[in-house]
């Protein structure tokens, strides 16, 4: 490309360049770096904008393109023009009854702002407007990340369940408030682009809040679509993902423009090198556009400890902690180990609070009673009124979850280590239980060298499916190493985590999935155990390799954590109480709500130990954000026991936006309490 062929150019000091050049199908915009060979991204200029009227909405581009040569005044002589005005590049177009204007300008940080305005200059009211900014990608197999909802197409999600996907001819476009980081990242061939939205709430006359939308369509190639509020699911316009694997027609986002009225949106574009392409999501986490939102702090750390410890006391029944609050939800009284019960995590909390006797009784009860006929394999639930142990159920069959069993054994090891460090005797049966479980995990690995998603009661792998669910079992192996000192367990843990690394974290072509028992796809908790295991290996070996692994996993986990706080309808609970989503993690690509399950204290410890203070700061925001929704006095948030808290907080159009539920399995006590206690020492 010769210099004379460039019609308009925009540069920034760091070397990024935006050019408008002639192309075979009309003028093109090209993003490049002055030191790189060839353009980073190229797209037809007319392909950057869309606007349609009528329902359903559709992508319609402007007509013919006319460029105003650089240096000349911008005129209205053609349906589309582009000119460099000082430090900005301006594009104008006509799309049906609307005039459009797109201004591109670099920020001091080297990011490109794109301000789009659609103007009704038709002299009449225009209804059912759906306008947007488009970014056509150069390849159809880019690794695309939409935080919290779409990870490389969600390849591990059950094909029989409805979850966000971008299949050929399809697409997923959702409300901005569904995205913890309101952005889309695409990476391919050593390069990435990230398009960030700057959400602006709109309130109607009744105080209802709506936002613009963001997503990806495949028709035929991949295109990032930043729309003015309309949505799409599986390529179907006006369809909303409303609950677990459920959709509903919801024609939201259409706009009506009176004569001379405008719509304006603002987005930010970043691009550069990344390798491997699956790590493009990390660029989203480290681009700080929402640092002004610090999250809520309704409770101090000691208030969290006091309230959650009181709720834990109310769940204690002599040998463990009730998984549910009495018979509130119609469930039988039970102890639940791992997953949403966290019975031994609560016992560990009691130990950390200086109450070892309850911790000892809970651990003894589990070790003595949960055995199956298969050495190392244990039941995961105890029914108090029946006096009976049982396993979980999956697909209509008895099932021992590797995620739940692994984390429970890891907690048992942590209790034993705490007792040892405090100078208290550790029952040999505890150490034996940890080592036998670790041996079982090692012995029953799949041919890929990883732990299966779970087992049948007789110890056979429940499925040959490759998943990240069993990474918690690596922590159990490390617990066996720390208790017994046998190097074989450290070597085995390193080998198994290495297998998981190659399958999931090396390239993220197959992101972490299948740890959440009531979902079947990519989820935060699957990545959480990889982070914890990698960080523990770093602490034990000092190898920087494991710190790098942990850092990549931390970044993946942080794509689930809100960096901003959507506004809520005036009449909603969140609107009345000033709820802020910033700092809260969402759950999975299937379950689009907020909950308290996150490695908060370990993230802080990792940041401080490795000289990465930003992670420690994020952890602090997360801990205090989760103080929202905690019952402080009888009747608060729908609970009678102070310290109780709902499991689900609904920040978007998934179930009941602006509301929280009162479903309170005991992990809503265990996780915030455990992390608040640990952060007493870590912070």
C-alpha cells in the first residue's frame, strides 16, 4: 500500500494507526501498528454501521460510499464521507430515514473511541429503530470471549441445553448489564481486538431501566455487534435467555425517534498482539476503563465474621451443619459435603474461630460414617432424620461428584493441618482418609490422565467425558503431601495439574467446565480449583511456572466479576436498597446471576505474595461487595436469622431482575466467613 493510496489516517504515539484506504468493494478501514507487517484488522467502511426499522431487527448497512479526501472540509455531497478533522476521523452515512455519524479518536492511553450518532432528519417520527456499530472479524474461527456468558463458543456446554452460542448462521446479542465486563474480545493468529461498551442507563416514565446491547453474530463470518438495545439468541432476534436453559420472546431495545431526535453510543476499541489466541480474554481484565467504580462496603470485615458465624451457629446440630435452614425450603434436614453444602468448610471456619471441638466432631462424623465399599470413595450427604448416608444423583443415577469429593477431602486436610499447627492432636483416621482418597483419585484417572467428572458408587468413572470438574482432587493430593510429607503426592499433583493445564489453560480452546453440578457447561467454579491448585503448587515449590498458571486462571475468573454497577428499576429491591454489582462474581454460561462462591482470600494472598497488588485490591472489593444481601436483623432480606443470605442475586433479565432469592444452602455462610477469617491474616 503506497502512501498516496491512504485517504485518511489517524495515529497515536504508541504506534497504533487507523487508515481509510481504497478497497476492492469500496473504502476500507484498517487497524495496524506502524512496526507491523500488514494490517491488524481490515473491514469495509460501510460495514461499520447498521440501522434497521421494523420488527424483527436485522443488520442493514449503508448504501454506496463516498470519501472526502483528507484535508478537505466535510460535506454532505455523498451518502457517506470520511475526513480527518484534527485528531479525529469522521464518517457519515445514510441508513434509510436516518443520518449517521461515526467519530474515531485516540485516547491518551492508546485506545480508540468510537462515538456513533443516528439522527432522524426525515421530518417524521421513525419507530422500531435498531441501530448499531459493527466490527467484522477477518476470520470465522476467532476465539471470542463475552465475559460471563460466552467463552470460545462454549464448546463444553451440553448440546441439548439452551445456552449462549454462536453457531453458523446464528448469533448471541445480550443486554450490557448481563456482562461483568461490558466488552467483547476476539483473538486469532497472534492478534486480538477488544470492543468495550460504556453503559448508559435509560429510564422510562415508570423508572424502568434498560441498557444497550452487545454480542456476536455469524452471518456468514463473525461480526461483533454493539446495538442500541435489541437482542438475539441462537440467531433469533428478540429472544431473551431468561433462566436455566430457558428462553422467551422479548422484543426489547427498539427505539422511537421523533423528528430531529438522535441516538448516541460510545465504545472503545483496543487491539494488539496476543499469543496464544485463547488468552485474549486477559486483555479485557487488564484494560481499566471502569476503575472509578469501587463497589459497595455495607459491612466491615469483622461484621461479616460476626454475622456469618452467628448463622453458622444456628446451623450446628451436634455433628455437622444443616445444608438448609431447617425445613424452610421443604428439603429434609441434611449435611451436605462440598458443592453448595460445604459442611467441612464450615468445620474449618469453626477451627479458625478457635472452636476446635465442633470442628473435631464434624470431621470425625464425616470420616467415620461416609465410607463406601470402595476405599477412598465417600458419600456426600447425610440425612439426619433417616440416619442414612447417600450420594448425589446425576442423570437419574447415583453419582459421587469429583468436584464435591475433592474439595471435601481438601478441607479435611486443611482442618488436620490447622490442628497440627495449633499443637492439637490429629486423629490418624483423618490422615488415612485423606491419603486413601488421594490414592483413589490417582488410581481412577481417565486415559487423558485427569480425574473423571465423578464415579458410580462402586468406584467406576461415571463418564469418560473430559472436564475440569475433578481439579479439586489435585488439592486433595496436595493435602496428602502436606500431611504425610511423601514426595510422591507432590509429583502426582504436579503431573495431574499439568494434564489439566494442557487440556484447558494452555490455550483455553476448551475453557474450564462442568464443576457446577446443576449446570453442564463452562463455569467459574471449574476454573477456581485450577487457580487454587496452581497457587498451592507455587507456595510449595516456589516455581514461577505455577505462579504464571495461577495468574492466567485468576484473569479467567475475573472475567466473571463485575467491574461496574448497573442501575435498577425504581421499584425493585436493588433499586430501593442501592445494590451495587461491582465486585460480585457471576456463575456460569448457563446461570446468569451473582453468588458468593469465589477464591477471594487466596486471590488476595496470591497478589501480595507474588508482587501483583492489583489482584489483592480486586479481592478486597469482592469481599466487601458480598456484604450486600446479608440479613442484619430478623426480617431483613426475607430471613429471620442474622447472617443468612440468599444464593442468587439477579442483576439482569435472568429470572427476577433487581431481586434476590431466599434459597440459602450453607455455602452462603461458609464461603464469606472462611475468606473474611483468612483475610484477617492475609491483608
